[in-house]
C-alpha cells in the first residue's frame, strides 16, 4: 500500500508522486493543507509558548463601541 518511512524522509517522494501517477495512469488523491498566514501564526505561537502574550481586558465601553461597528445580519 505505501511505505512506512516517516514523513520527513518522504518529502522528495511526495513531490514526485503526481508525476509518477501521470506517467503510470494511476489515480490517487494528493491532499495538502494550505491555510492561515504562517508568518504571523508562528510568531503568536512562539509568544504563547514563551509566556509573552498579553491578556488584554477591554472595558464595557470599548466592547460596546466595537460591537456597534458590526453589521446587522439577518
């Protein structure tokens, strides 16, 4: 079915897989995940891990101002 090598050792094989399927005529599903904006996500994750995230509390007035700017839906 597939080989049992770990994913890191398969990286070069993964890039060849679509080409090999095209040549052999074999149909496979090739799934990858592309989401978020990793540049900012990773910094936030590093800040979280090192305890550098600030837990900001907003006053009721600030919350009301923010909510007033939202569109009415429904």
